[in-house]
């Protein structure tokens, strides 16, 4: 497994697992749990969930999947912006811990910026950290201006990651946010790394992947994995997709392939607002 270093020096897998839309359908439950457990066994031990996903259904399923495996997992969850107050975050965190069946989250993210001032949110998550309910905290969907504002506040330097939309078809972050985060040593967690499967239908990507003896998903993930400080969190609800994605770690990308990907999916030529799904 390739690893990415958090600002504290702790290493986390560069390829983890997303869980949006997981746990919502009884019929696929067993397959989803088996896929997550297979991922843990393979070393994709970073699992991303949120209180929002299925109104807690994703966290409950993750809780079931990690039973007996907790110590191997780097567990990430997120709280709503309207829970970003001291009292709201405590209640939200206790809810997530209960659904996940754990005592502590490894990383707790503000899902997106809302009305609550950053100062109060920092106080809220710092209290949770002091109480041992979370080990690290971070943010999601924050553009560069918000990141700079957060970072300048007392305690803001403790933000461990920024989780944002980043994939071959959404490269806007490369203009300013990614270089800024690299400089600040804050890893980017790339969500929707295969653009919720839409990317996999791209004819150019399909042709290039075929020439490499890889699948479009593997090439899209392998491209993200060439970035030093990026953590990709594809969601796979089947063991077949999960194993296919894991094999992206073994998918070599040479300079000619990178150039061809730049031609198919050009890097940004100007600053653009951060996109969100
Ligand atoms: P994604 O990971 O880009 O795509 C997931 C979709 O791609 C699923 O339909 C999945 O199908 C399919 N897929 C995965 N691997 C495949 C493969 N090898 N071959 C064919 N299809 C494949 O999209 P995402 O779920 O939106 O993003 C990943 C995670 O990021 C989420 O699950 C969530 O944890 C997080 N996220 C965070 C935010 C945020 O605001 N912070 C927003 C969006 C997502 P199956 O399910 O059938 O395997």
C-alpha cells in the first residue's frame, strides 16, 4: 500500500474506501459488508463515511463491517455544517460513534462550510479531541480562500485533511488548492475519484486503459495515486469492483500515459471555484 502522511506525521493509506449510498438497500447489504471487509484485508483500511449518508445507514453498515477489525481501520466520518457548534458536534459525534459501534473516530470532518463561524467549529472539534472521541479533525469542500481563513485561526493549523471533488474530469483544484495544500502539508482526500462511474464511460479513457491492459477505473485511480499527497476513496459495493480498484496500485503510469491523459482531460488554465457533488 502507498501511504500519505498527515500533518502529525501519521501515515494513512493513499487508497481507501468510500461508503456513500452504502447500507441503504437490504438486498445488497451482505455484498457491501463483504466488499468492505475484503478491502480491509487488502490494506485499504481507510474508510470514509458521514452522518448524512443514508441518514446514518452507511455508518451502521460500516460499524457491522469493522466489528472485530476496528484496530486495523482508519475511520473517517463527517458532521453536517449545522452541527458544527460545540454542542451540535458533541451530539453528532456521539451519534456517529454509537452507529459505528466505536469509542473514537480517527478523523472527523466538517462536511462543508455553513453558517457557524470557524472559531466555534475549531473549539468544538478540539474539545472532542481532548475528550478522546476523535484523534484528528479536518474539513471537506473548502476552497482555497476558506482554507487560508481556517489556517490563520488559532488551532486552524490542526486541520489534517481537506476532502474535495477531484478526478480526471474535475481538475480545477490543481490550479491553486492542491499546490497550496501541498505546501501546507495538508493531504487532499479525493472524493468521487471515478466521477460516480461516469468517467468510466469516457471513450478516450477506455481506449487508453485497454492499450495498457487496465480498466478505466484502474487508470483513473492510478493517475490520482501519482499525486504525492492525495488519498483516493472510491466507493465499491461489490467485491469485484473493490478488487479491481485495489489493483490500481499496480497499474504503472509512464510519462507518455500522463501526457495522453492531459490531452484527454486538460489541466486547468485558470482559477475556477471548487466544484461539489
Ligand atoms: P465514486 O467512488 O467516484 O464512484 C462510485 C461508483 O462507481 C459506484 O456506482 C460504483 O459501483 C462505481 N465503481 C466503483 N469502482 C468501479 C469499478 N472498478 N468498475 C465499475 N464501476 C465502479 O463516487 P462517490 O461514491 O461519490 O465517491 C467516493 C466516496 O467519496 C463516497 O462514497 C463518499 O465516501 C465520499 N464523498 C464525499 C463527498 C463530500 O462532500 N465530502 C461527496 C461525494 C463523495 P458499485 O457501487 O456498484 O461498486
